């Protein structure tokens, strides 16, 4: 159980400007490269989109290309459908003490914070424990923890929850994927399958830290992101990498 939050301080970016799928991924990576304090960015998708993990083969998602904007994530995991979800990117810079914690521990603690945030409005969610992760038969999205450099191929889109995902009434409502670099750790997550109210992002952030500071993406961050969107996430060579 989190008492005073996971982080001593946390910068919050409420970024609902309606960026393209490539730009959303680019801003997340730019934040990882530039953030010097723990940060979380919340965002939506202006139109139906599909993000897929670094090792997912393009042929697994090509059939959706006419219906959704496709983008390959830098993190691992499987296929995630975006539209009505609340998406976030959390960055822990390498200079923060929590960067030394294991990726799985961070994953679980972030999800416990989300469970606490949902509990504030009477919604009972749970962090899936151990082998129980395979008990629920619901067809739900899967974005499990995988290191992007692990060499493992991600699972397909709708599946049962995996260890320390968040479930509600036996259905998965939140999962995430991570990438660790020398600059820090990036966790990209999606919350879906429930009514997303206007205050969820703020409650989630407060559950992560008692000391939150609102930020806006500055020109430096956006300029780095635009270059990444153009040269990486928006490029066919990245989209069809595998």
C-alpha cells in the first residue's frame, strides 16, 4: 500500500492537444531524454489509433491500417487499441533513487497507485497477483511488461491480464510497457474498459506523489519530439521494422 506516494515530487503534463500517434510516441521519448525529475504525461487520441510493441511484426497490425492510425512503440508489449482510453507516459530519470528499483516493482507500485485513485470514487479495482493473472477469461487489451531489448516477441492484442495488471470485476482495465535507458525509465500505460472521468488523471498523479507540479510541454521538448516524429515514429522504416 502506498502511503505518501511513490515519488517525493512529480511533474504532471496534461497534454490533450490532440497530437498524431507518431507525435504522441515522440513526446514520450523526448520526455525521457529531457526530464530531470519524475514526470507523468496524460493524453488522449484525436482519432482511433493502434499502438504496438517494439517487437510486434507489422503483418500483425497491417489489416487495421485503413481504420486506425498505426504507430510502433519504443516500449515492448502487444497491441493496444486507443480511442476512449486515458493514456499516460511516466518517466523516472536516472538521477532519481527509484531508478535503481526493479522494473517489475515500479510497474506494480504504479498500478497500486491507480487502484487507490479509483477507490476514491468507490470503484473497486485490484492489482492482479501472481498466477491468478491467468484466471479471468475476459477478452481485454494486453500491454504487458516487457523490456524492449529483451528479445521477446509481444503477445497479441486482446488477452487475459498478466501479473500486476489492474483488473475490475474480472476484466483488465490497465496495463503498461517499459523501456529502460541510461537516461531513465519510461513506462507507457493505457487505462480503458471503464468510464474515464475528468478527475482520474489528477487522482492518479496525487496517489503517485503528494507533491505534484503542473507543467506544459515547452518549446525544447516539442522541437525534439517533432524531429523524432518525423524521422522515427512517422517513418515507414520504423513502422515496418519487423
